[in-house]
């Protein structure tokens, strides 16, 4: 009677060939990705999910470096985590191509306890454990690790998805928090329960195995021999085909796409949250010093001439353009400037290019007629004959001025950036003011002191008109210069005709303002107090007592950074408070069609054109898929591009 030979049971080597390097590597990779997500996403979530107000720098404020540090560390952790994940996928892909099943790869990668080989074969402390129990234990370990890994990835993907939905108005800040964190918490809890259950069952099996070890040693050895030839056919290891979807190139491309989808918006937000507060204070001008210059000449306002209601604002704006180009017949220097409505083509006698002292016109007011040299008489006669002086009569008696309409060709091209709007030239105005003081000296030497006083007050009145009405800060500053020229000339004129008390009043008024400024002066902003800077900027923009050009300049400059002054603005938009504020600013600043066009560009900031806003480039379109219609991230990218 023949007997079958005894079945010898051989243990399978574990980990399987080619998978040694990824044994138990999936959970640590998920931990590194999760740690990077916590460092990168949570600070950004706090910054975006809080609602500090549209002009607040956000919850971090002057601690912008904390956000920057956590972002850098988070990005480093994420790069390392995704590198580990990619290495697992690449090794698994090679193993599948060599003949392993995909389940073999997963079980090896989740074998953190390094005992899956024993579990699969029912060896060691799993001896005597039922196959169904071992299969359940394998699933618990696999599902637990998958829950942890999914939680780590969802922290990133959920945050990016929340940004996309929030930017489109489908989620509020609370919804962003819930969408990002609630699935993570549930997945972590699920993974914890699964892993603890698996650990409990493993320990129970180990305890049972120790109890049965001595009694069942012989039977276990026999079972091991019998099952040796059957192990590879078990469903636990799997024998599936060589899956083409795990091809190395496809896996690599998928990893790159996934990394770009996650890291691009996160890195951009980290950059926004770190750099904007850092440069914010250096971006906004120090407005207190500018306003103090205007305050110094404010006592001269009493010398303004009465206004003529028959002079329209546009006529005043055209008069300034004609005065500025009175000494040239060529086209305006700026391609967007209007041609002057009146041309003269005669040079100003006391312009800077005439090699005359800037103080000579006012000094001529102090001289007696007999002391004038023939050359000085000739200069005064030449000055008096210039017909462009008539423009001062219009400007000095205008109650309001549309300087934008008189200066620019409206509308502006949509390709224009706010920062590219040419700075108006005012050299002709300054030269004209000095020559007008010389005209006053000529009137005085001709025995007409009343006419001389009127000429000087025309310079003062024109200066105040530019201070009060010009929407460009440089125009306000030139107005201050004109008032200063008139102030110096009027003081000398009053002393020349014997009205010393009036001259002393002019000097005393200026000294009184200087003394008040000395005792009342405070820093225009406290270093590091970004929120106070923004608050003060807002107050100045709406303050009718501040220079109009300063208000326009501050609005355009601040509006350049308001869309991303805090990350909540970047995702949800500045909100209704901001829209209401912009409406108030528009009501305060815009009075004429030209200023409405100017406001259209100021509304977009300094570094974004209407065309770029309406027709974004490919990069901005891709960012729009994540950041929605608000365009804040694309605007930020365009700003960086322009600054570079």
C-alpha cells in the first residue's frame, strides 16, 4: 500500500521580494504629510477663516513671520511626505510589473508591525487564529492606515476645495472650517478605532497562541507543512494582472498633478500671508508730513480772491493745461494728455530755463523804480506782454476745477495700469507763477499797487485751487508751492507799500502753525502697528479736510493691497463693508466724468489693468479655478509680476 509523501510546510519570506524598502512605510509617509498639512494649512485656515474686517491685517498682524515660518516648515514636510509617497508608488509599480498583486503592495506598505507575513500564514502568535479572523485583522490594519492617509490628504484637498467653494460664495468662513477639519477629525477617529481594534485583536491572538503553543505545537507544524503549497493561492495576497494604471509614468504624472493642485494654492497663500504685511507699511505713504506742508500755508487762505460762478470747472481745468504749455508749441509730453485749448508759444521770462534767480521776481517788489536796471526794466516789460497771464485770472476766480477733464484724454485705454498713468508735468505752472509775481512788480513800478496786489493774490488763489481740487498729489504739492510763492511775494509787497502790520501778520500766521505742529506732532504711524496704519489711511481718504490728491493716492495705493491684506479677503473677498466703503469713497471723490474714469482705474489698484482683470492670462485662469471670481490670488500674482 503506497502512502502519499508527507507534506512539508515552508514559510514564505516576508516582505515579498522587491518590496523590502516600503515595508510599513505608508503610515509614516501619511504622518509626515499630515504634519506638513497641520503646519501649513492650520495657520492659513486661521488667517482666512477669521473675519477681522477688510482693512485689518488679519489675526497674525505683526506676527507675519510666524505664518511665514510655519508655512516654510509645512512645505518642507509636505515635500518630504509626497516624496515618500511617490517612492512607495514607484516601488509598488515596479513590483506589480514584476508579477506581484496590488494587494500585496498595500499589505506590505501598511505592515508597520512587521508581522503581516506571520498573519498571512497563521504563524507564530497567529497560530490557531481562524482564517476569517486573520482576514478581518488584515482589513482593519489596511483600513486604519487608509483612514489616516486620507485624513492627511483631505486636510490639504479639503482646504483647497473649501477655498474654491468659498471664493464662489458657496461657503462662509464657518463652512470652510467644517469642510476642512470635520472630515479630518472623523477620519482620524475612524483610523484610531480601526487601529486600536486591530491592535486588540493582535494581542488577543498572541495571548491565545501562547496558551496553545505547547499543546498544539505538533499539530501546528503539520498544518504548516500541509498549507505550504497552498499559501500563494490565497486571496489575501492576490494575483491580479499587471495593472497598466500603475505604470511608472502615469503614477509620476499623477503625483505631479496632485502635488501642483495642493501645493500651488497653499504656497501662494503662504506667500501672500507673509509678504503683504511685511511690505504694507512701506507701501502706504507717510501722509502726515504732506498734510503738514499744506497746513503751513493755510493762514494764507484769507487772501484768496472772490470766486466767479460763471467760470465752469472744465474751463478751470483747461486753463491750467493751457498755462502749463504756454511756453511751447509742441504736443503734450504725455501721450494721454489733451492738447491745450489755447496756445501761446512764448517762454516765461522768469522760468527756470531763463537763468534768472528764482527769488528775483519777489525781490523786484522791494526795489524802488529808480533802482531798476535797464535790463530789469526790459525783463518786466517782456513779462507783462505775455498774454498767457490771462489764465491766472480764470484759475484764481474759479470756485471748482475739473483738472482731470482738462488734462487727460478720456476714456483711458483698458490696457493701462494705474501705476502707468503718466505723472502730470507742472514746470510751466511754477515758471508762470514766478513770472506772474514779476508782473505784479511791473504793476507796482507803474504806480498801480491795487493791480499788483491782485496779481499776487491770483497766484495765491490758483495755488489754493490746486490744493483743494486737483486729484493728483503732485498737483496739490505744486499748489502749496504756488501759495508759498505768493506768500513770499505778498509779504514783500506789503512792506514795500508801508503795510508792515499786514506783512507781520503773514509771518506770524506761518510761525503760529509751525509752533502748533511742533507741540502737536505725533508719528504718522507706529512701527509694527499695521492695523492702525490701515485705519488711519481709511480716515484720511474720507476726510474732506485732507488734500484731495492725497486721498486719491491713498485710495489707489491701499486698494492695491486690500484684496489680499488678509487671507480672509483673498478667499471670501473684502465683503460688504468694503463695497460700502468704496461707494462712500466714490461719492466723496468723484465729481466729473474724467474723475469717474480715474476712479475706475484706482478701484483696480496700481498694478492691474481693466483688460488684465477682464481677460486674465493662462496662469490667472488656472488660479481662478481655485480662487474663484474674486481674482485676489491672480491680482496678487499680477502685482508680483509687475513689481519684478
